[in-house]
C-alpha cells in the first residue's frame, strides 16, 4: 500500500482500533491439555486447547473445533509460552490429527476459495460498495465461507451477505480487518528484502509508536519508517528495549560536561561504540568514550559533570 507523500506525520501511521481480526481468547483451566497454536490459511492463527491424550508437534496438521463445524490447520507453537496471549472467552479444542482424506479435502478447497474470492470482488464492484476485498476462506467442512475486506468506515453489507448465502447455500461471514491484517494475509516483500514479518513469524500485532523511532535516533521520514501496510514497521519494536536501556546509560542531548575548564554540550551519542560527542563554544567537537565519564556518584545525567580525558 503506497504512502501518500511524505507530508504525513508519524502519528498518522501509528496503530489505531481499526477492525483488526478478532483477538484470541485464553483458557487457564488446569484440567485441560496444553495450549496449541494452530496456523490456518494466510497465517491466520488461533490458540486451542489440546487434549492430554493427543500428542502434537510443530508442523502437524490437526482438526480443530470451529463455528458449528470443524476446520484444519497446522500446529505452530505449543506449551506455557502461549498463556501470555490475550485473555477472554473459553478456547475451542484440538480434536484430532488430520487424516490423509481430510488433507485431500482441504487441498481441494483452495481452487474453490479463489473462485469465491473473484465472485466476491465482482459483486462488491457491481454494488459500488466502499470496501476492498482481501481474501476468501472456506471452513474445512464447507459449512462456512469467510470473506475478508478492508474499509475506511463501517459498511452495511447485510444485503450482500444474503446474496452470497443464496449463491453458495452455506453460512456466510464478512469480516472487516485492518490494513496490518491485510498485509499479514496477502504477504509480500519488505524494504529489507525479506518476507514480511507479519506473514511469516509474528503471531500477534503489538502497538508501534513514533516514540520508538525517536528512541532509536532514526530519520523521522514516514516513507522510510512505514511498511507496505502504510503503518509503522513492526521491526521498530524488535530492538526498542535495547535503545531504552542505552538511553539510561548515556547523557541526554544538550546536557553540559566539563573537560578541564571548558564546558561542552552533548550533541550526538553512539550506542554501538559507547561514545558521545561534545561541541564547545568555539565550535570544536570531541568524541568521548562513555567509560571515562565521571559524574556525581559515577552517574550520567543532564546536570554538568566532569570528564576526565
């Protein structure tokens, strides 16, 4: 998704509550089996309760409970690490390991999904509805088709649902998702040259703010900091904790320090080389190793201190 110029502020690219996919629920019932993350088409993920007698490993295809039926997905993570996910209603269950017959049926649904999606696109265009079709997904037992779309606002699609139900003779769900979820489902290549993080390994979206870019001393250029979804890149969060801790060790920009009888002000810090740079009143600049900084009680801070160099 293209960015409309570089005049957009970073705050415009921050996360908002824009109809993201429904959050997973959590189940802390100790009597159930371990939690299992199941990955469906287009990296859609859900967390289910595994039966104690059912041993599943990463990559195993399993049958899970779905809305008034069953669905098929691949096991991702398992174990207590999943309990940190969002809490809510009781989770559905992993029923069994998928058989070859079920896998064959699942593969046969892929062409039908493509046809349903093209039909969905045509019907939306014909009705001139203010929405962008993204994907279509059959439930394994074909008792439900879910059509995904994005839109700037809420859309009244009741008539379209009735029309689709009359054509496909099954339960129809239209789900409005956000632009980050669209990128996750569609996939693509990021500015780094690798597949999108959200469509490969990210299980959940975490909030990304413009302050993370400022903390990392990055150029505040929206076109460089935004991903193909038009929002701030998820990777801004990956190293943010390192920069937060680094800021605690370094003096703040603009703070003054004495070298002999000369006072210089900090105008640049280098977190990787453990140095900071001072600029004196006569324009001279000097790079100072962080380890030689001697302040009150050995701390760095915003108050003038002495540097023994």
